[in-house]
């Protein structure tokens, strides 16, 4: 039995998110929450909300025991890229890519 939560089209680079996901992979849910709340990264704000959602899904939809949950899987995939133009000197234009992320978090119960 597993509980999943998805975050789609988050306006943060997948590279930044994966750094924080590596910190919580295979950790108990309450420890993962503590790590996220004390990590000074932009991605941790998104991931706290996602972890809360996954825990709520486990409790309400799958009747799982919240105290025995752990982060079984967590990964990030790149979403669509918003392409913007930055004016530069002598009529040139540089492209700015504003990246988005799709994050998946899976919680399972310890046996």
C-alpha cells in the first residue's frame, strides 16, 4: 500500500528541487518534515506542502498509520520551460529559460 502526492508546474528549477529531495529520501515522514522545515532552500517550501498532502492522502484515502510512514520514492521531472527575452547591448537579445518542475512523492508504511 502506498500514498502518492504530485506537484505539477512548480516554478522552480528541477535541479534545485532534486538537491532537497536527496535529503529526505528513505527517511521517516516526521523526520523528513523536520529536515524540510530546517533547510534554507527555496524548494523546501514546496516540498513541506507536498509531504503534508501525501501524509493526508495516506491517512484519509488509504487508512494508513501516519506514525509508520516513510518516504519510499521521491523524484522530480522537468516541466515546460517558459522562454523569455532579455535585451542586451547593441540590439542583441539573450534568452532566459524559466524552468518548471513536476515533483512526485510516494509514502509507504514500515512493515
